[in-house]
C-alpha cells in the first residue's frame, strides 16, 4: 500500500468513526411534535375527564395545558441514554400538580 493510499484510508476510517458517534436528532418540527404528543398524553391522564382547551409552550421544555377550570404545567425531562447510541432525543413528560378553580 502506498503512503498516500494509507493516509487516505486512515482519514476515511477516522471520519467514519466520528460520524458514528454523532447524535442524530429529529428535525425541529418533528421534535416539537413528539414533545406535544407526550404533553397531551400525560395531561389527559392527569386531568382525567377534562377536555384540553389549549397547550402553550412557555419556555424550552416547559408547557402549560389548560383544560376547563384546570391549569397544568408539564416539563420535558431528558432520560438517561447510552452516549454511544445514535437516535433522537430521549425524554419523558413530567406533570406538575394541576391547579383547578
């Protein structure tokens, strides 16, 4: 193997390893959709039979859900993952205590 070919092989192998360790994420619109679905699922479970009237993103990873006389804050919390795994952000929706009038 010539020196140039060997150098090319080393560079290619290095780039392949670096690409393999990168974190693949969802496109922002699909990430937001995944978060909203998680927020709606947990809000429906917590608020029981109250129909959801509105969901507002008040800050990154924080949503406020309004359902009838109730308001519920839901936070998006990262879940631990293996840093070597490639894929979308792993998270869970964590509800606060509902405030109902």
